[in-house]
C-alpha cells in the first residue's frame, strides 16, 4: 500500500529549497548571462549596450584566456595525482588495525589544513617562502631560493600548498570508502593472497570508486575556482606565471571593471566544468 | 580730484576689507557645522601613515563640529574596486578618496562634485581655504580633471631617492647619484657586493609595476605612454631607452625584483640590504624610525636622479572629493571635513603626525628641513613633476592592467622591450579606440 502524499505537501517541503536555490544560485547566473551579452563596464555605465556574442568571441579568441586555462589544467594535472597518491597512502595506513588513539589523533589533525582559510594559507606562504627570512629556505640549510619571484618556483609553491591543503580531504574520503569494504570479504581476500596490491585492486578499489569520482569532481571544480590562496600569495605573478582562470576573471571583472567580458569568461568556465563533471561520471563512476 | 577719488577708493577698500575680515573672523567650523551636527559621513581610508595621522586628529573635528566621520579602511589594492562598487550601487560613501589616476574615471561618471558647488556657499566654506596655497602641480594633478577642481590634495607623494649614507660613504661616495646613468654605471657596481645591492625598484604586478617601475623609467629618458594623437609612444627611441635602462639596471637589484612591492623594497632598505631606493615620500616615517629600520641613522633623502629629459620624478597621491550620491547635509558635512583635513591651520600637525600636506605655507619654516629630511627634496620634486606621469583618464584602470602584465614579462625576459612595448601599445590603443578618443567622440584629455 502506498501512502498518498498530496501535491501541496510535496511543494511545501521542496518549495523553500528550490526558492532559496533560485535566489542564491540561479538568479545571479541568469544575470551573468544577461551581462555577458552586453558591453557592461562598471566605470562606463552610461554606455551599456547589447552586443550579442561579441564578448564570447573575444574570450574564445583571447590567447591570454587560453593560457590561463592551460595553466589551470596544468595545476590540476600535477596537484591532483599527488593528492590522490598521498591521500590513498594515508588512508591505507589509517585503515590498518591497531594504534586506536594515535589514529584518532591523526584523523583529527587531518582536518586542520582543510579548516585553514585559503587566504590565510596564502599569507602563511608569503612568510614561509620568503627568500631571506622564510622558514622553508632555513630548513633547506640556508638555501637562497627565490620562491615568490621566480615563475617556475612560484608555480611549484602553489602546487605544494594545494597538495598540503587538500591531500587530507582525499585521505578522509578514501578512508570512508575503505571502511565500506565488508570485513569478511577483505579477510577472505587476505587469506587468498599476500599481495596488498591485489587486495587493493580487486577488493578495495571498487568501493573507493564513488569516493574517487567525488574527489575528481570536487577537486576539479575547486581548482578551476582557486582564487584566494593564489591572490594573497602571488597575485598571479610574477608576470602571469600563476594567473589561473579565476584570477583572470576577477582581474577583468573587478580591476578592469569589464563585467560583460568577465561574465562571458565565467560562463565559458561553467560550461567546461559541467562537461568535465559529466565525463568523469560516465568514464569512472560505476555502482559497486 | 584724483587724490580724492584715490582716497575714496582706498577708504572703500579698507571698509570692505575690514568688513570681510569681520565676516571671516566670525566663521568657524563649529558655527558652519551647526546645521549638520549629528550627520555621519562615510569615507574610505588606506592603511598608510597619512591616514593614521588624520585619524588621530579626528576627535578634534568631531568634537568641534558634531559631525561623525565613519572611516572604512582598505588596503590600496582594494580601494578602487570598493569605491566603484559603492558608487555604482548608490551606496553610503559621502567622500571619494581619489588616487590621481582615478580622477578622470570618477569625474566622467559624475560620482564626484566640483568644489565650485560648495565654494559658492560662504556659510560652509573656510575663508582661509586659499587654493593658491596648494602646490599648483599637486592641486592640478591630484584634484583636477579637465580644468575643473573636484578634490583637495590630502595624502601627497612624490618619488624620492632614499639612500643609505653609511653604505655610500663606505664605498667612497660623498653624496647620492645625480643622474640615473650615474646610479647604474658608477654606484651600481660599487655597491653591489657581499649579498648587498645598490638599488631596488619595486616592480610587483599591480599598480606598483605601472607607477613605480614602468613609468619611472619612461619620463626621465624623454619617453611617455602616449604621443599627442593618443597613439602609443612606447616604441619611440626615448621610451625604449628608458625600458632598456631598467633591464640593464636589474643586475644591481636583488633577485626576484618583480615580486617586490613597496613593503619589500622599503624593508630591504631599512634592513641595510639595499643602498638606495626610489620610493614615495610617505614611507619616510618607516625608514627613519628605529623600531622599523636598522639603518635609521644612515637614511638621507634626495630628489630622484635626473635623466636626459630632466628629473621628472614619480608623482602620486590622493585627493578627497564630495560624492554626488550623498544627500545635501552629508555633502555639506563632507565638504567641511575635506577642508578641515587639508587646511593650512592643520597642515603642520598633520606633518608632525606622519602625513605629508600639500600646503606650500606648511614648508616655509626652514627649521622643518632639519627635522624632516625629505622636505627639501619633496618641495623640489613638486616643482618638476609631470601631471600625466600616468594618464589620468577614465581608461587607466584597464590600461594599467595591460602595463602590469607586459611590464613584468619584459622584466622577466619573457619578451623583449620592443615586443612588450608593441603588445602594450596595441592593446592600449584598442582600449582608447573603444572609448572613442580616435573618432573624436572624446577630447584628448589625460
């Protein structure tokens, strides 16, 4: 027997959430869509006019935009594998039986980097990677490495901070996946083989996949919108070496005040994100 | 008959003068502010010494007038964005804080009001306002746009050469370099050794790159951003000489100079790692205070070195103007505050508290030069500056972004000075064309 729920009840429960989402998420998106079709510069509001897809054309043909996009994906492709490898290692260690208290402490301390505000991470980075007084150069035996002022080093520094901040997240997600593996299955597998790789590949990995896909989607989205940490640390410099896509959009929209162009860039970025998320789900995601 | 008329007119004039005096002596901020007591005015301040100075003096103004000044503090890099958003949205700001390169933008958008709107009202205008007392260059560059005065100069800078006398003496120099070439060819090699550097030119990719680094090497060498027709002048021989000079000078600067902002350059100097910097007058208090400087006793100040085209030192600074979005009472209260903050009467106290007033009368006392070593160099620099050191038109925020990007790429050697100048030039011309300068839609004012 199915309980009859009236349409009114359904609307009453779902309505507020939809309404909230519409106000917070959808209305600004529509507004950005509208803005992106106009010449809309905050300092030239008298000259707002409809220009069709011209902003999109400017973005798609702008070398600087694609360079920033390339840089962003390069960051994603270097930082994410590191995060997954390190995160999986940490998760496997924490999943081993024994040392209960220490493991609880370790799990708690994993939350700390994630709980640190992005902007603060950037400021910390400025101090720690300072060429002259920074603790990083001190720890490297008084090395005189110019971290912030050198394009390659500055990029490496961003990768380091991203890995530092988000490896724990990957570890916690994968640890949750590992605890889903039924104990008897894992035990049986260990009786069959001594190889940890075989256990991981054939028994644990299927349970880790949903978590991994979530990590992929979330980290990709996070990297595409990575802003605060880089802004406070290098401000996109030196030159353009750490100008990722979000920094570029902010620069165009709020320092050059060209809201129309910035909206077009943001919408193109949104489309790319959605496409990527779809690909991830189709290619990697399988129900256990 | 003639004598009679003369006597009559002298008498009349003296009557008028005493009458005026009587009126003047009657005027006070307290009295002028009576109708506006209780009004709150909102203003953006920066995190810099000149603002701390006026904040310390604020209670005096608030007690006398009953006007409350609500200060919202931002670092420089956020100040433009915050104000633009406030003005676009019809927000709360009653006073605009205007960097000289923002004035065209603010004025063309009608976000600020000409002071004429207020000076015509004697009830709220200080009889001792005396606009002629401001350094003409400063009033013109910081406060005026297209011949109209909008703001009064408040936080005023000129680029100065800060040098470490002890390091220079040790290397056998008895004074600072007089020219940029001398700085590079003579002082550079002699002072760059043992982990110390002759010079640091703050060049970080923000307004610092455009104002402190890029423009600083254009003007003394005879270059400029634009020619008379508003086309790029960056590939001219003079501009290129300047930009190449900067590349060459980098060998005497610390590594990673493209990541140096004001703080890094000033600290490098204050820690004795760098012998000379060209910095804004506003940082004087930092380098001479033993709390923040280990070379306080060695600091000396000179005007910036000369180039083939003259001194043409960096020019920067802020004025305060009444915002058009304020209501009538707020506008009057704001005007009173602006006059008070930039007044002759308060100039000396402002100076003593760490600010740099733009009042000529404030610097008349020769004893000041001993107490504040930057004063003679500052006064000299303000005789010699270029108002359009950076163009002040509404398009500057877009153009400075281009200069910042390609200026740092030039310094990093990613492009040559010619390629970089070409990129900046063509992008800059696109912005100016869109704005309507080439079609005659807009007058060629910078």
